[in-house]
C-alpha cells in the first residue's frame, strides 16, 4: 500500500520513500522529564505510535529512537532562564538526577499504560554528553561556532538556509527582539550548543568543558549541553547522518527543529531528515494546556475521574494529528462509550464458531459477514497521512454490520483476524481486554435460554438479573441471546 504523509519540509503530502527499501529510521523528540507528561504530550506520542504501527502493518522494519531530555532544556527557548530539571529539583527538594530518574520512570509507565510501542532506543541526553561535545568540536572546526561569556553558540548566519525550514522572517524577528535577547549574541536566531555553569554556582548536572573547545581559559570550566544539541547528536550516533522520518509537535518547527537541522547539516553537508511530521496541539476546553490555568491533566487525573488510559487513546485517535484537538471530559466519556461498544463486538468471538472454511471467506454462504475489505480499508485510511478518524468510521460501519448479523453468520476466525488488524494498527487492546466468561456464567446463560424456550418468564427474568449482578448483560435477538459486558 502507498504510504503518504504531510511533510513539513516540502509542505506537501508526499509518498513515503525510505532510504533503504523496507526499513524506516525514525527519530521522535522525547519528553523533558521534570514533571509528569500532560495529556497534550501524550497525545503527541499516541500519534507517533500510530505512525510506527502503520509502517509495521505495511511490512516495514522500524528502527526508532526517542530521546529523554534530562538536562539543558531551559525555561525559555531563547537559551535563557533556568534549566527545567534543576528548577524541578528545587521544587521537589531533590537533585536533578533524582527528578530525571523519577519522571523518566513515570513516562515509561505512561507509555506502557497507553500501549505505546517502546522505541528500540530511549536515549537520555546525559548518556550522550561525549557525542554532543564531539558535535560541538566538529562545528567549531568548520567555523560555525563562537564563544560568549555564557557559552558556545551556533552562528546561524553561517548556515544560509537557516530560515527555510520554518519560513522564518529573520529581519522581523530581529526588529521584534524580546528583552531577553542576549546582546552578546551575533544574531537573534543563534543558539547555545554548550552553556557554561555560571561562576560561583554549582549545578547538579554539569560536565567539564574540554579545553580545546574553549578560548582563553586556564581554569576548569564546567558546563552542560544546550537542549537542541542532544537530538542531533543522539540521532546521528544511533541512526546515522540522515533519518527517514523525524517527528515532534508543531511548537518545535521555528526553533528546536530549525536548530537541529542547522547543526546537523552544517556538520554532514547532508539532509538531516527526509520527512518531518508535526502534530498540532491538544487544547483542554478550548484553552492552551498550562499549569497556571489548572488544566494540566495527567493520566492519573483521568483515572481518578473513572477513565482508563485506553479510553484516552481512543479519544486521541478520533482526531487527526494535523488538526488541533480539543479535550473535554464529555468527549472522553463519548470515546469511552465507543470503546465499550467495540469491546462487546470483540466479545462476540467467544460466541461464534468457525463456519465452513476459516480462511479467505471463500466457501461461505452469502450471508456470512465479510471483513477482509474492511481490514484493507483500515490500513489504507491510516496509510493516508494517519487518517485514524476515517479508520474508526470504517470500524463502526463493520461493527454495525456484525451486530445486525446472526451469530451463525459471523465466522469466528474472520472476526478474530479483523480484531487483530484493529489492535495491531490502533493499539486499543480489544482482544486482551475482552476475556471469555467463566463456565458458571455460561451455565446460567444456558439455563436462562431453556427457561425462555419453555416460556418460563419468571425464571428467565430471575436468571437475567443474576447475570447482571455479575456484570453480564443479555441482548435478546429474535432467535438468540448474546451476552455483553455491563462495564
Ligand atoms: P516536552 O516534554 O515539553 O518537550 O514535550 C514533549 C512533546 O509533546 C513535544 O513533541 C511537544 O511538541 C509535544 N506537546 C507539548 N504540548 C502539547 C500539546 N498540548 N498537544 C500536543 N503535543 C504537545
Ligand atoms: Zn528534538
């Protein structure tokens, strides 16, 4: 199937062509681990998980790296302000190392709960300090860097295509320069590669600046990497000089990704990534997610309100990554309800049998529900720039068809295959979350059916109630009774 994605580099929906046929090298900008991930951050990782899954469904081998920013991300993108990790450490009365380790574990836990496929490489910035320093050295040797009192900077004027990726208007940027602009910088858009620990201070995370990188200093100068540097250093160290796909939120386009491109391409002279995918932001009740507004939801907050991580995953998949999302609790409740209905369709597999021939739906009678075309249509919809809303619509239509059919016309194997396609591409755990009921419950259903056939309505009602108390609802069709989960 042809895969197409919106590529920020070209501004078009381009057919995905990897460097090596059948293999996709992907880099995803990871979280800054100074706090719990918000549902906005998590939405972004759900989108990129869909990307990985659809590549795999199209038989690609995916090699993926995600960094963990555990040092150097300052509170302002203009290389000013405090390091978020050091700030978080003060807030929680811990060291920056402890903060990093705690919130990295929390992030991995959230990934597991959301059923996100773990990248083969989860790389911490602090584990790649030497690689980052080597990159600074190469940039210095090529004349792209300069030193000012607080660190070593990249001179964006030496990289003529700097403004191209984000279509930046550098003159306008200069004219509107904010107060925080550091007057020692040569150009407004220049950015720190390596910052020096301010004199008289000691950071939790700091490393000695190699002597050959500093101009005129007899003393040891401690320092730490600028935030942008880690992504270039880590991705090139693990995946090589050119990526197939780089992903991140749209906020990264004008600064972080423009800087990644500049510092990587300045060193290699090659294109850093052939595809750049960016997700739009998720808002909460129409407003930007921010701590001060108190709408900083985490997975735990949603769970406290009675929602599971997979409910949230369903909510996110209902939208397209290129459209701004709006999170509301009502919207989440609707997603939860949709998922519940889907689970009850998944549970039908315990109540169906193999009709005639399992494979290829060939020799079946014409009433047998066919799902092969729907499976293909789901993959096609997602292959088309991650069209998950369309995929979900196809699933709804197919499930409606299944619910209308008699059980004997639903082939057990066909249904299982269809559910596996859904789980594989959308990660909704439909199969895992819908176990068969136990023999006791099955016995009660048999007894109730007998009572019904014997027109013993009192007994039938009593047994129905008993089942309900144990979480099972019976849906009676003309000729058959189907069990469903109450919750
Ligand atoms: P951070 O931990 O702040 O570096 O963010 C991690 C990722 O989440 C980045 O790729 C951001 O672009 C993305 N992101 C942050 N906020 C949102 C949001 N509200 N909606 C979607 N993505 C977001
Ligand atoms: Zn990055």
